[in-house]
C-alpha cells in the first residue's frame, strides 16, 4: 500500500519549550512511519504580529504540495490560502481568544478559529473541553471535529519511589499566569516540603516564595532527560492551573507513578479522571487541604498511584497515532470519491 503524503505545518520552534506541539507530532510521525511519508514545514517567522502572520500565510500557499496539509497548532491561520479538501487542523486550546475582548476578540477569533475551521476538511481537538469551546465560539458543526488526545512520550514509565512523608518534594511545571503558582505558594505556607519549579521565575514570584518561607529549587531551559529526572525525584506533581488545553504533565506524572493534585477546571478533570486529587484552583485553602490529605493518607496515595497507572494507558502513542491515520485516510477517501 502506498504511503500517504502528509505535510506537517508547524510554528517556528523556540528553545526551552519542553511540552511543545512539535514533540507531540514527532511521536505521531514516528509511530506512523510505515503508513505515511511525512514532511515538516516550519513557519518562516515567529508568530509575533500581523505582518509575520500574513507572510507565513503567503509562504504556506507558495509551498503547498499535493498531499495532506496538517496544521499542527498555534498557526491555525496558515491554511487560509490552502486547498480546503487537503487540510487537517489541530486545535489545542482557545486561549488566544479567551484573553481578548472587543474588536481584538472579533479579529483574533476570525483569524484563529472561524476562518481556519472553514478552510479545513477535518478539525481535531486534543480534549472534549476544547471541542466544546470551539463550537461555542464558532458554531462549527460538532461532527466536523474529532477529539484526539495528546500521546505520552515513551520515556515516561514506572519509576518507584518511597513517598517522603516528612518533607515531600512538590513539582510545579510552568510559571505562566495560568499555572497558578501565585496561589500554590501560599497554600504551601507552613507545610514541611520542598518546591521544585520548572520554568523561569518572575521577580514577584521569588518575592512571594521568600515571604512565605518556601524552600525551593528553580530550573528552566532543561532537556527532556532533565525534566524526566524532575518527575522521578518528586513526590507530588502540583498542576493546579486555572486553564489548560490539555495538561500533559498530569499523564506524565501518572506514568512515572507520582501523586497528582490538579484543577477542577478546563480539560484537567477530563485528562485526570480519578487519577488525581482534584481541587478548586482559585481556593488556596482547598489546595492546602488536598496536599495535606495526600501527605497524611497512605491509602489515598496508593489509590491515586493505581488509578494513575491505568489512566496513562489511555494516552499510548501508537493508539493515538492510529486515530490520526484514520483522519488522513478519510480525507484520501473523500478526494477519490
């Protein structure tokens, strides 16, 4: 059987992005190498303004090939001049419009959602929550959107560790506003623990850590292997974000067999199911109570670890890659009908 030609159109990569779209589709391509002929087309410019967007749209049109064009995320608008029948569009979240208002909201919604969706044969989202948001913003027909979650990396496997009940190491992934470090820090105040933060801390965050006398380590721009070591060395992953399109650290911690505390908002309950302690991320006391229960309750911890093992199986890279293969085959079938 002839392999399907797929051109993956991706943003221009930046250094220091450990949870990038690019790595996700590296896994997909690796799993599908016997079924597809994959080529990666990077945007020429960073997505930093309207001129760079227009130039990237133009270049995508100039270099389009006779195959499936898969827009892998963030640069949704790069399909605006492409042949619609060949386009797969993957949407990871709707954060680009959640942060806007007024005229800017209308423009960004058209550029990132309405127009790109109208110029796609099939749309995929990484979570049911994102699908629901896309439909709410655009009135897109639900049947045009397929939910295909993100795959977990092969390096995330079981690494047993005795839980440190006296002074647990709590891992925080990310320092952006939605990562909610500003509420996690006061929730830790007075608890005997060490906080490891992956991501460059802002001066205000350092001040908050010092004010609450939190013992912490900070690392950033680390390699994949170094990130895995952070998971292996921690006792608890704190991922109490206020917004996530998916929430891959939840699954990665599940696979490594570490306890997870996460948010009851956005896609996080959908990703975690019963494999995490789920709390209100806006309630500092709720975060504190969740962490305290994890530290003190041995039975609860064992239950979360057991559920986490099962949960991680849902995100097997081969299984998810085959879902994308079904999408590609459906487009090929439409083209030949």
